[in-house]
C-alpha cells in the first residue's frame, strides 16, 4: 500500500463521514459546513487523479463562492427544526425502499458488461511539466468549441432570467443616483446670506443699567 | 537536504526538510505581521501629527511584543449562548488560508516552497476560503453585532472576488501562464527591455488599480471595513472574541495584507526584478530585496488609505464592486485581447 492509496482512503473516509453528516446534522448551518468539507475533500480526490485544474476550480467556485452564499441564506433562515423532523419515522420505510431501488439500479448498470467499464484503463501518469490548464483550454476551444459556447449561452440566459424574475420595483425603494450626487454643487444645497453677525443694540445705556443692577 | 536524507532516510529526510522550509517562511512572516502593526500605528500617528507608540523599548520598537504578551495572558471568554465548537473553529478557519497560500508564493526565480503549475489559481482558491472564518465566527457568537458583521463581510468578499478574478485574467492572458514564477519572468522582457515600464502595471493599469482596491476590500481594511465598523457595529464579527482568539483574527488580517502586497508586487510590479538596467551593478541586480521593497510600498499604501479615506457606505461598496470594477475589467480584457492580436502587441 503506497502513500497515495493511504491518502485516498483517508480522504474517502472523511468524504463519506461529511456527506452523512450533511443529511443527519440537526442544525442546517452545521449541515452546510459539512457540505463545504465534502466539496473540499473531493477536490483532494481530483488532485490524486492529477486533475489539478478541476480540483482548484471546485474549491474556488463551490467552496469559495456558491457555499458562502448558501451559508448566507441558511444562517438567516428561521426554521422550526421540530416541525421539519415530524413524520420522519413514518416516511422512512417508503423513502428507504426508493433509495435501495435506486442504489440497486445503479449497481446493475455499473456491473453489466455492456457498460464496458473494464475497457477504461487507469490514467497514464502525466509528465512532470504537463499543464492541465493548457490541455483543457486547447480541447475546449478547438474540439468542443460549439458545446462550450452553447453552455455559456445557456448560463447567460439563466442569469438574465433570474435577474428579470427578481427585479421588481419596490415602493419603499430608497436608491440614490450617484451621478446626480456627484453633480451636486454647493449652490444647490446651501444659500449664503450676507448679514451682520449681530444686531446693533438699540439703546447703548442698557449695558450700564445691567451693571448697576449687579 | 542530502545530509538530512542520509541521516533519516529518503522520505523522512524530505519531510523534515519541507517542514524546515515552511518554518523559514512562516516565522519571518509572523515577525513581519508583528512589526506591520507597529508600522501601522506609527505611520497613522505621523499622518495625524501624533507620535504613536514610543514607550516600550527604544522608540517603541518592542511594542508588538508587549501587545502579544498581553493578549496571551488574557482569558478567552466563551459566551454561554454561543455555538462552542464553531466559535473555536472560526479563528482557525480564518488564519489557515492566510498561511497556506504562502506555499506557492515565489520569492526569487528558485526560492519557492512549491512551484506548482497553477499557482495563481491555487492562491485564489485558498484565499477565497478566508471568508468562512468571518462568517462562522459571526454566526457562532450568537450576537447581533457579530452576525451583522459576518453578513456584510460575506457579501462584500464574494463581490470583490469577482472583480479580482477578472483583473487576474488580464495578467494570465499577457503572460500565458498560471505559474507565478513564469508571470514574473514574462515581465522581464518586453518593449522597454525589462525595466520599470515593461512590467504589467503599465499596459494593465486599470486592472492594477482594480486589483489593488479589491485587495483592500478583500482584507476588510479601511475604507472597506464595514465588517468591523467600530462606530457602527462595535467590532463586527469578532466582537465576542477576547485574548488569543481575537489575536488570531488580527494575525490573519495582517497576514492577508502581506499576501495581497506580495501578489500585487509579483503580478503587476515585476516581482523580484530590478527597476534599473542590469549594468547598474548592485541596484540593477534582481533579487528578494526588490520584492521586499515593492511589498513594503504596497503595504504603505494600505496604511495610507486607512488614514486618508472615510468608511464607505454599504450600498456604495456594492455599487463600486459590481457596477464599476467588473465592467472596467471586462472592457479592458477586450482591449488587451485585441491589443495582443494586433501588430502593436507588446507580448510575444
């Protein structure tokens, strides 16, 4: 058993534990953090397969951005956990059966000779100076150019649709227009009035009178 | 290294050698962090016509040690209503990425712990995890101010990471590599023959500015320090932390500052290259000294910004990130792409 095999089993153990905790953790924030751990560990698996670009991108996109927003939402939820767990035991037999059937089906497909899984060789070790990124870029922009562009267009449409669906004008919107703010000059806000600092006292004797009273 | 491998065997020797190299990077960095705090207080003091700390040691030079000892002696208070485990994991999650990213930062052509192929992506991926420390700490504290700080920080860091990433795309377009050593070496030749004006900061000037400002925002420094905002939400996400647990957040912030300074120097300011022609002898030789000078300059800018600008309003931060920086970088990406394809190209 060499070093890589040991790393693989350690990572797998962490991954399975984290994935189980994602669905069993009582607190949704804990569950989301375990999902982060699961993503991070599977990035380690990809590194073992010498796919360093995919591994780093998984961390960058899923751990660094998607899960942060996920956590952001989950933390602000006000969920009654008791209510969520209601009927867990009642629904378990049905859900368990469905899950078992799905696992069985997947196992059948993978084990059948028609899947030809045995035809795949283990990946040949890459040369020390081989660049994952360059190779991937070359493939994406030559062989798979059309699917790549199509995928980007689909993503763009999704983004525009999401923004269009959620953009509603609110009545109590207090947005300011920074352009107008910058253009404001002093004269628009302040009027300077020329006047004496104080009025001349009507009777100069009053000061003396005050002194006499004291 | 051969000595260690002879003593301990092939694999154990390599492990010990690597650990020694890690110590050789982390220990000087911790000292730099300590003296960066002193420099910050001194510089801001001078800018505000004060003296700054001058009591501990000659000219206040031992102040960081005194601060460290004080923080070590203080009790770490665990709030009763907090989520204990996450409360303790928070500072760890915050300092870990700040240290791990240094594994791939090169100091000269050969002086680098791990010269991996995609080191630029690695740094981005690891630093993007720093936000978890802030969010987890803010949530686990079970305090309204801490939670507000965490929410602000999450939104801010995610927004500015996009602008930062787009700025870096420009750098890797002109260098044709994700490797930090190759990025510096590419800046050594160009129109101006490897001097000051062939470095990336000039042709990629808008991206240089976007990266520098996003770097300030990513490290939650003033004027983007809404996550802490003493005058609004007390101390933000670390309001419930005391003693060493607080100090770890502090260390992480300063380690991240130094990291951003190093990345700016490497990607835009020519890294360890000398700004003078090679015939100038000592001044013309490139080496770690020049990288240190450039990092010190960027760090000084961080302190300067803090002493100069008032804190941004929250909606202004979001507007600047999404509506100004991202369009600027996207437009400049097109410009650089066209430039590289045209006969006027600077990059071969």
